[in-house]
C-alpha cells in the first residue's frame, strides 16, 4: 500500500504536479479546460446566468481527467491534494500562457 506523499508548501508540491503532467496532450486538455472555465465564468457574470456556474467543475475537471486517464495514465493529483492541485492547474495555465511550459 502506497503512503500519501505530504507537501509542506505549494512550492514543494509544484514540481510533483508538473511531473504528473509530462504528456503534452494532457497539458493541452488541462489548458483547454481552464480556458473553458474562464469563458463559462465570464458568460455567467456578464449575462447573470448563474446556473451556468454548475458547468465549471465539469469543464475544468472533465478535460483534466480525460488527460490523466487516457494520455498520462495516472490518477489526477486532485484526489490526494485537492487544494494544491487546483492551484497547480492555474499556475500551470499561467506558465503555459507566458511560455514557461510548452504545449
């Protein structure tokens, strides 16, 4: 039985997070899901269609989990480290936008 790895900080977690996202298709799916989350949130706010907010976790996690299960062949970090994983998604999104991580 594997013991859960513990991280004292997000700074310690992020290299682990990136190691779980080496497949470019997985990273692209994460990026697409995050972009869709931004679009849905913007739509909901602009149109005041608050029911659309229910689609946020489906869009964000749906794309990411397809990437992990079918391309990365690992379990999403969300299951063991939900808060750091969510933060990691957005830091990786930013890192892709600025060219620090390639798609």
